[in-house]
C-alpha cells in the first residue's frame, strides 16, 4: 500500500460523510459561480470590435431627454464620422406582455442604420423590402424564434414611453449582432405617428477607426457645448458601462453574499475535516508512535484537499456545464443573455476550494501534533 | 413515553464543537434570506407609504410610469374648473401639474453617474403632499443650515436629504449644471420614507422651459370629498378626448412593484440554493451525532423507549439546532434594519433610495425556514438512529 491509496482509503472510509462534504462544497461553489456570472453579466456588458468603433450621443441631461433633429446636419459634417443614424428607444410593450417585454425596439433611419451597424447579417432582398416600406421592421433571430415569428407577420406594440401605439410588419430577420433580440423600424413612421415633433432619442454613429473614436467623441461634445441641447457622446462600450453605476448598492450586495457563501462553506468543511480526524485519533497516535511526524500533516492535508477539489469539480464544473448547455435567454425569460462562465470564475472557484482544503487541514493537524501518543491511544472514539 | 426536551438541549450544548459549524451555517443562510427579503420589503414599503389617500393622480393611458406620461396645458386649464376639485382658503383649485425630468448627475463618491428624478411642481404641489417636509440640511463644510423652498424663476432646487448623501453638489449652497441651467440647492426635503425621498423638487414651469418640454407629466388633484373623488375619476377616465388614467395616488404607488420583484426572486433563490448546502452540513453533523451516541441510543431502547420516540427525539434535536441557527441569523441581520441603500428603479429609471425593512413576519419566515432545513437534514440520520439494532448498539464502542 502506498501513500496515495492510504489517503484515498481514508477519505472514503466513511463514504456517507465524504459524499455529504463533497456535496455541500459543490452546492456552495455552484451558487458562488452562478452569482459571479450574474454579477458579471450585470456589470460587464458583452464586447465586440464594433463597440469601440461605434459612438452613442445622448442629451447631456439624461438619456430620457430628447435631442433636436436638426443636430443631424452638424454631426454629419464632423470629421471622422463615417455614418450616423437617429436611434430612439421606443420602449413598447409587445402585445399580450403588459408588464415586461424582453426585447427592445428602436426607431432608426434604415439606410443610415445599415451603414452604422455593419455586423448584422440579413438577406439583401429582405433588407430592400425593409427600406421600401416604412411600416415594416426587422427582427432579431432570437426574438423571432421565441415568438415563432416569420416574415410578413405583424407585431403590435403599446407605447409606454411615446404616446403612440405601433403596428409593424416584419420585413426581415437578422442575426450576427451582440444581441439578436431587438426590433428596428423606420424613424419616419414614429415621427408621423407623433406628428413630427422634430426630436430623436439619441444619435448612433460610427467612427472611421477605433483610434479616431475618442477624437470624434470630443468633437461632437464640443460642437454642441453651450447650445440648448448639449450632447454627451461616448463610445458604445463606455455607454454600456455607464449603466453599471446606476445599479447602485446592488453590486455590493451580491458581492457580500458571495463572501458569506464562501465563509459558510469554510465553516462546514472545517467541521467535517475535524470530525474525520477526531474519529481516528487512535490510529494517528499509532502512526505517530511508529515514527511518522510530518507525513501525518501531509496525509490530513491531502485528504481535505482531495475532498474540497472533488466538490469544486462537481460544483463549479457543474455550473460551467449547465450554463453552457442551457438555453439561457429562454430559461431566464430574456433577463440574462449569455451567462458565460469565464476562466476567471472557474479559477476563483478552484482557488477557493484549494484554500478551503488547506485551511480546514490546519486545525486538525495542530490537534494531532499537540496530542501525545499516550493521550491519543487513550481516546475512545 | 417521549424523551424529555432537556435531553436534546443538553446534547446540543455538550457537543457544541461539532454543532457550531452547522448552527453558524444555518445562521448565515437565514441572515442572507432575511436581508435580501428585507431589501425587497423596503422598496415595497417606500412605495406603499407614498401618497395621500385623498389625492387623485392623473397620467396618460398606457404609460407605465409618471416619467413616461404626458399631459397637456389645455387639460390643466379644463380641469381647473371642474367643481369636484377642492379649493383652498384663497379659493384656488387644489391641483398641481407636475413634470418629471431625469437628470444624469455624478455620485458623491466619484464613482460614476446615475439618473436623479427631478419633479417640477406648481404652486399647490407642496400642500398636496403633507408627508414631504423641509429638514435642516448641511452645507459643503458640514454646518447645519435651515432649508427653504425654491423661489420660481431663480434656478433653485430642493433635494431629498437621502439623495444628498449619495450625489455630489447636493449640499445646501451647492450648485450643478443640468441642461442649459445651473441649479442652486436651497433646501433638503424629507419624504418620511416614501418614494418622494428619491426626488428633487423644482418649479414646474421653470423646468418646462429649461428642459424644453411643452407638456406636463401628471396632475395631482385633491377632490372635495369621497363622492366627488369617484365622480372625478369617472369623469376623467370616461372622457374619450383625454385618454387619461385617474386613480387614487396611494393606489398608483402601491402598484409600483417592478423593482422589488427581481430582488424578492433573488432572495428566494439564494435561500433555496444556500439551504441545500446547509442541509448537507446538518446531515453530516447529525450522522456524526448518531454515530457517536450509538450506545446511548441502545441504552434508551433497552430502557423501553420506542423506535418512534428515538426518531422524534433526534428530529427535535435537529430542529432545535437549526432554530438556534435561525435565531443567530436573525440577530445578525437585525442591525441592518433601517439602513438606507439605493439602486435603480425599474419604474422611473432613476436612483431610488429605501431602507432595509426587517418585519416580524420576515423574521418568522426565516425561523420557520431554518427549522425546515434542520428537520430535512436530520431526517435520514434520525431514521438510522431509530433502526439501530439494540444488542449491536450496546456492544459498540
């Protein structure tokens, strides 16, 4: 019998306890990974190359404040601006979904829009059909799938932000963007319904190159400084990140829950390990009498380490597997889109498990080291 | 015959070293459950505490929040002459046309920006909301200063005292730019734990000109009495020209639960997930307890205690253990009661501040939950204890 089999045999001599310890570590690490992923999804929006190239210009007061349409002519002339489109969040409730609609609808200028958002893949014929009819829209493939929509279907919306209801015909279905859920339709159609108020929600533009983007941002901000409608332009990335600050203390809350989970985990594992060691005080004393000293600590450490790691494999690995194989947008009703478990999350989970294994070995190891052989042999249970 | 409870008490205490981790594990699970639910409770409480039952709030049909509602000046002019509306001592109709503007402002800690809700109110706006009062504020140096209401036309603003702790330039005497105007803070308001604690008030018509808005957002009306209130609601809702929704102000705010829902959901989810871990831990402890007390159980059986009695006794012990854990959990969470925190409101899309609200009902729920975890975790070990063969149990070391 070598040392490894000895450790494995020891860890499994009370199979029920080993299983329960592994499961409690697994359950907690599963939760831990899940919280981290949720927190990341809330605070770090998905990123692609386009998001550093595209710029969003909103009213400096806040996103809810509209911008005058006449700004378009000025923005177009700003050097470094490749393309620009009005981009207004319509925020309608999809027919039958009074409380919460899981996808956004944006009013855009279709021709200009295709020049800004180049990632979207769509059949050219469908695109032409969209251009041609101002009562039509294009729908992301995720939303189309979710509601079983096809080309030619109608979508009815109740205006929650704008005081008009819209009835849109689907001209095409696109895919290939970061978020294939949104609906895009003609800004002109919205304007007509509203009686041409001469305003837009935001401007969405594309800079000539990522290097040029910060300078374009600067130029736009300067162009409208001290006008009636001052503009705050930022890259799409910065814009998305600006929402993070709005979550306020919720971030801290989830962060602290993560630490509580880890701490609880620690308690449970430590107590299990000390239970396991107390049970075999006598034989540890025998081993001590035979001359084993440092090896005893190695045995204890290896055992608790192995238990914790198995838990991590099950919990964090299980989370990774589950979130990869589940259709997250469907399960969470569109609240979470990617729910991606990153290598960092896995690293953290396994790091915690390793630490757990080591910390929970320390207590029992000290007791064993302190106990004299005679004392150990005398122990009954 | 049942085993005395004292037996279980003594056991839990004697074996404290082994049970401590389980008790603390359950305590932390309960604490997380109670705290997250207290958060949701706080949000609900703040909207439920908002408004005066005598008032009627009028918004656009279809809008989900006041901030996305639009009502016109013509409508204001029409409503002013409705005789259902109460009149004050100067015989002016008690109606306020409000305008809601969201302003993106920097946080006090310098970490980013968030939307703040500005409410523009007309002359009657303050008397319609008796729960909102001015409170002494602080200036930039931290000296206490008296508050006063804004003077229309002078770009003055009264900010919520609770928001003042969270946003930059909100001290009295401070000023900040939003749109083409520079606002001067002249007072702090206290909404008495209502949704008004998440607002800043300015003059409505000044706000309309600064933020270039033609329309108001909502009307708040005080009807003469009960009867004229229902008449007024029927009259406004029934008029097809308006396309407006009228309802009691308190009812309107009570329905604002969009922000609390996901937090409540998170709380329940966390409780379930953490309790799975806690059940495993409780099982471990109780199996160990049964193992260590094999002889004791044998002795009890010889003395004539029945299998069922032993089973119940162990279950009680598990429940007791968990109950102690639950009590500790509640005790851990209690100091957070009343602590003010904030997040984005899903209704207004602006910063909403509220206090953790730990209610007796919530604590009871936490304790029941803990006991359930204890019983579930103890069940299998207890069954094992009750099935121990008497002779073998007595022989074991």
